[in-house]
C-alpha cells in the first residue's frame, strides 16, 4: 500500500477545516499513519518546495505556509497518492470541481498565493521525500 504526505495548510487550519478534511480522508477509506500540528520553519519549507524555488509565487508561498499552524498527516491506502489528489481537486480553487476539497473550500481571489487548503504528494518519490521532511522519525 502507498503512503502520501497531506498538509492542511494555514488557511485550512485557521478556518477550522481540519476535521472536515480528515473526515473526507477517512470516509474514502485511507488510514492515518501519523499526524502532527506544527508551524513549519522556512528551512523545512525550502526543502518541501525546492521544485518551486525561483518561481514568482515561491516567496509568497513560503511566507504563507510559515504564517501559522498546519496539520501534517501521513495517509495510507491503495493508490492514496492519486486518490488524495483527486479528493483535493485542481490546484486553482476557482477551477477545482465542486465536491473536491479545494472546490468546496479553497479561495483564489486577491491573494499572492492560492489559498487552497491542502497539499498532497504527487508521486511515490515525492511522498518518500516529503514524509522524511515532516516526520523524520517515521520508517
Ligand atoms: P500542492 O499539493 O500544494 O503541492 O499543490 P499542487 O501540487 O496542486 O500545486 P504545485 O505543487 O504546483 O504548487 C504548490 C502550491 O503553490 C500550490 O498548492 C499553490 O498554493 C501555489 N501555487 C502553485 N502554482 C501557483 C500559481 O501559478 N500562482 C499562485 N499564486 N500560486 C501557485
Ligand atoms: Mg505539488
């Protein structure tokens, strides 16, 4: 079975959507393998978002992600990497389908970075890399 790293970003945390996101994950049949509430450091985020370094939204993204608590979750289940990205919906909340997390809760208006509630790993390689950043003790 696969594992994926899910983050409930500062917008989702501040708006009290942590329970709603976890409920959707569990309803889909994925298990929670680890869960932690923390305010990420810029160093962690630089590692996590290394692929976006240099893009126009990189600085606003790191500032936004370090602005408050996030809930980091390792989920587990058959094809949960693709499955969670489908639950999350398109990156841009305006385009995300209703019924998806971002389609139902995400905001895109007037912000330097898309406040799209959640992150989910995009491949098994990303998942392994990201889980090591957020849960260094997890095997
Ligand atoms: P994550 O699951 O958060 O990684 O989202 P993703 O894989 O759908 O998107 P991607 O990895 O390309 O981008 C990471 C995050 O940067 C997104 O979730 C957005 O918050 C932000 N972002 C990505 N592209 C843009 C963009 O074109 N403009 C703005 N303003 N923000 C962006
Ligand atoms: Mg991504």
